[in-house]
C-alpha cells in the first residue's frame, strides 16, 4: 500500500464512526515513544474517539510531567486483566516508535492474536507489516511522522499547546536536542510550528535534562572515570555494574544519555555503553556512532539488537567481562571503517 493510500484509509477511520483506539509505545519507552503516543492520543480524541495508551513497561521519571501522562496504563502483573481487557476491547491498535511486535513483550502475543485493525507509525529500519504503515527510516523521530500525518490530514489547527509539548519533547529526545545527523531542515520547521503553539523550548530542555539526582550524577562520574578510549579504533566505551547502580541509588532512566559522552570526544566515531542487569542476567548495550559507521548492522550482527545507523542497542547473555572481550575482539574486523 502506498503512503497516499494509507492516508486515505486512515482518513476513513478518523472521520468514520467512533472507535476505540489503543496506542502502544515500545517497552522501556523513551521521550519519542511517550511524546508521540501522548500527542497522537490527543489528536485522535479531537475526533471523538476513545483512546487508551498502554506501555509494556514503566517509563523514566523525567517524562512524568508530560501532558496527560497519568492516563498511560503501565502493564504489570497486577494490571494484567485490565490490560488484556483494553486490548480485547480495542478496534484499532496504533503501534508507535517500534518496528517489530517483540518490542512490546510480553504483550506481543495478545496483540498478535487481536483481530483489531493495526496501524504502525515508526522510523526504524525494516518494519514488520501491518494493516496501515506510516514509516520512514530517515525520519529523526516518530514525532516527525505524527506531525506529518496531522499535517497531511489538513489538521494542523488541531495542534494545541499540550499536543505541541508532547511532539516537541519527542523531537528533542530523539535528536539529542537537534544535534544528530538525522536532523534536517524539516525537523527545524516542525519544531518552529510546535513552538508557535506557545511552548517554552528552554523549559522542555530543563525538564528533560536538568533533573539529575545526586545519585545519578555520582553514577555518571563513576562511569566516565572508567571510560576506555581506543585511539586505534576511534572507539570509546564505558560500563555500569549492578554494584555501581546500587551504590548510587539507581532509578529507571538514570543511565539515559551516558553513552553520548563517549561520542563527544574528538576523533571518536564509535561509543558503547555496557550496563549490567544482574536481575535478568544480561548486559544491555547502547551504541552510538558518527559518520558512516553503521551501529545498526554492528548491533544486529554481534549483539542481537539493532536500531538506527547512528544509534542502536543490543544485548549479551554473557557476563560483563566476556561481553567486553567479545566487543573488543570484533573491532579489528571494522578497522577500515573506524579509521
Ligand atoms: Mn524514536
């Protein structure tokens, strides 16, 4: 189905009889996932539809101020029956900021078997197929696709201050405050449109980034002190142990953005952050890169992950020491690209 056909199809849904939408971000939702979901929900409600949002796991504390964030139902064992009921009742499922249903585990099985109409809006590479798709892997954030959808439907007037706040926060989150190479003139034009709705850009920055607890700052200090720089491979890597997290009173989201410090080094093209998760027995890994070094492929081939060309994630089921050794062992294979 072409984008144009998808739009026409969506238009019918939007202007048709009232339906129950269920909007879902990926697990461990970030600013783009949450902002895009909340913005989309505000938009759909303007047409009289019932809209629920379910997050597969909790979201970080620095997003708790987003407009209507209290309406997001977070899945947990306790909420199990409530969540299943909402999935069961939904006529339209809206998947936001992820490309495969495995990103919404453990809800994926229920969503897969649901007969509801399924729409995907996302900017990751190689998405799975759904009934309607609004996808562009070149878009710097899913919020850009939400904005485009609203614009192409001719509904820019529907964007009020709250909706603008949600989308702007999403944009800032996924573009490293408009620094990443994915940012285009369109990104800034959208940001300008959103600012014209009366939001305070500085306030968004402060709410997202000027919120370090003392513990988080200590964790960052410790992580930076342990940073290793491999000039030969233009690579910087860091790790966070479970013990460090415990010592620094870790809260969900505290390591967000740490990996970018590696990339702020002059001459570094690849940055990696390894986070030990003892409860799950895994190492979570974040990769960031500059220029053409493709961390999506790197994460996919070696660490069961993926994402975008310059920002991706992965996982290792070995311990921290073995994981780091493997990572270091892979670098010589990329010597040509990392020089
Ligand atoms: Mn995103």
